């Protein structure tokens, strides 16, 4: 494996782990997350759809079967992480670090996508 492939896979796995963890939290700790979302400025009803979309996005990125779905997944992950960073920053709860890592991993993974094979 060359360096570009290693960078792609490390950042892609990191990105997928971050979004899988958050989707898992949204499902397994729904009550806690549903109470917390309004403090970040989001309605609580968005928790379950967001979890489902994150899981579907992970599948789209890892399978890379349809290019358009892969692109939409990357865009969705990027915007989700940017909005999470902004929400945590505005709430001043110190939760923006993971969002920052997610933004960086998503951008690098997408840039390195062409070196996947």
C-alpha cells in the first residue's frame, strides 16, 4: 500500500467511526440526546432521521458503488460536522473538538478518494 491509500483509509475509518458512534448514541441513548438537542438549537425530532442518514452515509462511503451517493454522503458528513461545531461553539459546551476532527477527516478522506484503488 502506498502512502496515499494509507491516508485515505485512516481518515475514512476515523470519519466513519465518529459518525457511527454518534448514530449509535442517537439510537441507544435516544432520551438523553433528544433532551440535549434543543440546547444546541436543533429540534429533538431530528435525532432518529439523522442517525439513519449517518448509517446510510457510512454504507455509501465504504461501498462506493454509486459515485453520486458517495458524493452526497461526503457532503452530508461535512455539513453535519460544520453544524455540530457551530452548535457546540454557540452553546459554549466544549463539544466542538470531535466535530473539528470530523471536519478534517471528512475533507482529507474526500480529497484522497481518488487514490483509493
